C-alpha cells in the first residue's frame, strides 16, 4: 500500500453515478474524438470564465459534494484549495495537448495537462484525468475525476509561491527554520539532508550520501533493487550517531522507546539515541514483545533468538514455537489509528514545498503488509497549504483487527481491515484487507494485503460490515485460500446488481513472502480448486439486500466467466454484453470453441455448476446458455 497517485472519486455520489450508468445505459456506437475535444473545450472555457455553476453542470451528480464544489471553485479562480480566500495560483487547462482514450461506447478517459502560474514566478505543470460517460448519443458527463496529482502539485506550488511572497515566520515554526539553516551546514558533509525529527525540542537530521529521490523508500524491500544512496542520522550536536551506511532509518522511538530501527540489504538492526549499535543489521525480523524478560524476538532464516532487557541476545532458542508468542507481539491483534494531529516526534521533509509529517512504521508491520513503508500525514507545526485542506478533518490510517481463527493444527489466520483516507480526503475512505498466515510448520508469520474494490469505476469504498466472509484454509502445504468480502458493483444478469460479495484469493509463498496467484474471475475458486457446495454459500448484498448463498443467476455467471476468460464468443447477446469489458476481451470475444484451453479444474467446475443450474428453480434456461 504505497502513497502514489491513484484515481479518486471526489464523492460517493460521483462514483455511484458512474457505476449505475455503466450498467444500465449502454450506447451502440463509440463517440468521436472530435466531439470529446469539443466537450473538453467547453469545460476549459468555463474554467477560464470562472463560471462555477456551469462547471458543476459538467458532472454527473445530483447534489455536488463539498469537495467537488471546492475543486470547481479552485479551477474557476474563486477560492483556494481550502475554500478560504482567493487562489494563490492561476489554473490553465491545455486541451490542445490532451490525450483521449475511448474505452467503449460508454466511457472515455481524458488526460488534460494543467499549468499553475503566479505573476512572474516560475510555472508548474500538472495533470487532470477525467472519466467521461456518454449519457446518450453525443451527450457527455464527467463521472469521475482524478485530481490527486493535480491537488498535490497545486499544494506544492502554492507553498512555493508563499515561500517567495510571505515571511517565513508566518509559515514555519522556529524549530523548523533553525533546522533549515543547520541542514545547509550539513551539506558540506553529506549530499542531502532529507528529513528532520524533533524530539523534546531538539532536532535530529536524516542525512544521505549518494543520489536521493523522495520515492526511493518504495524500493527498500525489493531485493532486486540497488539503492544509489546510503542513509545516516546526525544528532542535535551535529554528531553522526548512525553512520551513512543504511537503506532506511526509522523514526526515533518508533519501534522501541529509546531505540532506532535501521535496515540494510533487507536485514534489520537497532541503535540507541547515543549512537551505540545495540543490534547489528543481521536479522530478518524483529518482533517487539510485551514480556517481563525479553523486549523482542529475533529471526535469522529459520532460527529464533531473544533480545533481552539488557540488550544482549540469547543463544538460538531450541523448540521455538511462533504461535506461542503471538499474544506477546506488541501490535498483533490490536486495533489502532495513526493521525497527523500530534506535535510529538515530528518527522518532516527538509523542503519548503512538501508540508507533511512522516511516519516510518516498524519493519515487521511493513513486512506483514499492514502498513506501508512510509505514511504521510498533516504536519501540525507548519502553517502551509496541503492536499488535506480539500476536506474537513485529517488524514489517517485506521487498522481494525477483525478476528483470529485456527484453521487446523498447523495453520492459523488473523484478519485486519485497513481504512485509509490517503492524505487529502476523497469524500470517502478506502479500505483494503490483510491476512496474516501463522504457519506452524515453518514457524513463520506471513502477511498479505489485498484489494477489495472491483467496481467498474476507479476509487475506493468502506464496506458496510453486513457481510463478514473471513476464512483461511490450506489447499496444500504451499497454497492457501483466503476468502474475504469485496465490493463488486457488477450486474450478473436479470438486473441483479451485486454489491458486496465473497471474494477468493489464492496465496502462495515466493522468496519468503505471500503472493496472490493471478486471478481475474470474480468467482476465483473456479480457477484453482474443485468446487463443493461450500462455495455456493457466503453473504452477498444484491440490490441493497443481504442474502446468504449464490443465486441461480450468479451460478450461471460463475460458469460463463470461465469461458469468457478464454475469449469465448457468446451466442447469447446478454452474456456477450455482460462480459465485453472483462478479461481484456475484444468486443464480443474471439473463439466459438475454447474446450482445448480449459484446465481439468475448469472442466470439473463447469460440470459441477451445470448440475446446480439444472436443479435451480429458475424461470429461464437461456441464462445458462453459452
């Protein structure tokens, strides 16, 4: 889960409008680029005129949410990003250099370059992406708008303008201004000073030798990536307490009070704040414990050790059982939130343009895929314009522990949901789910985070909580089936709009990590296991009603999507229509027979589903026809 640009819906209403029209109002012919250009010029002209009412009319939404109104006001030059005062920068859209992708008769994606300017200062370029729906022949509406990059770039440009036009004392705290000056001195010893961390009124400096890019941190856990930099830490007295030899240095006190976790070549270690190397970076995993004797469990390969209270390391622990220490691991089984509204231990960028505070979570939570490498939140000690200002409240991560189950005598599972407003608000939050696999045979904990949003429109959702489909089981020693709840928003025939539904992931171990096997089927079990009746159960929300078990229409959809994945050309126009945007299909499909492509599991499951279809009390047999 990385902090990178993604498509966002400004509000649930915008997202739902796009989804509904995609399902119900299909047009027969693709729009022409010329008429899309005309639509974009109309949008740009309203921006130039400052006509907010006319701009809102371009969007397919009954009642414009506050965030959309703020965006329109910003584009039109009426109000700044936070909805207060005039914009600090002018916005111009460059329609002539837009790129237009006509997806199908209903949907067009347009990328429009944008330019920010202010008096004689240097301009900045950005981008807006629109999803445009053809509501009727030659008539269009915007159903979704990606402005994450646009708003991030605008906030940075606005802060650049303010740094040139407003006294620094009105923007930055005294401790930050002092840190800027000290960082300039340190550049005689290091290539970059990238972050500051303020502890009890004193500043520590994260320094780099080599070439640093702000997104380098995303590749730290990639063993095939060779870093072009090395990171170190300098204390308030400007003494180097951690040499510039590491790939990552975490927050002070972030993993243990009084200690600093470091990473090097995917190995972990610890320093104290005085610069003593408590633990060399030789360990694959450091698990903090709540225990009277030990402060951590350490792993090297398959061997386990304890870190004691005096910071000494025990001999290898014979007969170590990972399941016996689960409840002692500090954050295992806990629910908690991270938000940027506390000034303690602020870690901030050494730049005047990026105004967010930073959290570098403990490495084991990153390895478990519960938290990302880096979390950016609001910085409470800077008076700056931020992406967060588009929404009320503050960005945060909320991690909910769902349940802990024991699948059998060697396998245990723990389930988490991660709700994230992604720094900047979206008129709604985004949820993903994580599973921990406690493998008692291998004496390991493996974590994996999965997507649960599969609607046709890009964006996110927070599940209702009505459908709890958490289940973990082994298919064999190295393949695990993880059933969770996902948001589909898909028509499966006979006007059955399936919202929330059970969704299956098949996880395998590769290079010591859990990975999802490729699977684009909504009923993913048909690809990897031979079905039984248990796969027909589970909780669904269909047309806003909660039901238990698959309907006959869903059973037929599950069967036909097997054929659809192999590019089968359906004779029934209804099925051709339902699958036309699935599996990278070219229109109606390519082949009249795909029997040679079917696997043994496919064939077994087709026969199984055919038997269920025959027994189903359905009013139409044509739904099952290929």
